[in-house]
């Protein structure tokens, strides 16, 4: 069964929206007092992560906006979409390492 382009676009948009929500949850986690660092190096790492979270959130929002507003084929943007999803996964891993090693 062949997936239509419109359902493929909906699937990709749904995945990007889930990743965007995940990034928002990472920011909430980083702002929690439970994960306050104990050293200056930890504070620097936390600030770096928060900056990366904001940058990832903004780039994900921009990509979602472009895909929703314009009549762009998913295939035209597949590299950007895959790169954005990978960036979100990498960020999740970095936050997990920070939480476990702080």
C-alpha cells in the first residue's frame, strides 16, 4: 500500500511537533531546582544546554512553520527534517547525560 503525500506530510509534521514538545519538556527539566548544578562547570554546562534547547526549539518552530504555511513537498525538505529530528535526539541525550552526571 502506497502512502499518499498528504498523509506522509501529516506523519512528518506530527513527528516534528512531538519533538518540539519534547524540547519544551527538556527546558522545563533544566529549569527545575532538582537539577541545579553544584560546580561552576556544571552551571556552564547547564547554560550551554539551555541555549541549545532554545536554538533547537526556534529552528524546529521555523521548520514547522515553513512546512505548514507553504505548499512544499516533504521530499524537498527531507534533509532539513531529518537533521532537525536528529538534533532533537542529540539534545535529549545531552540533557540525560547532564542529569545523570551532575
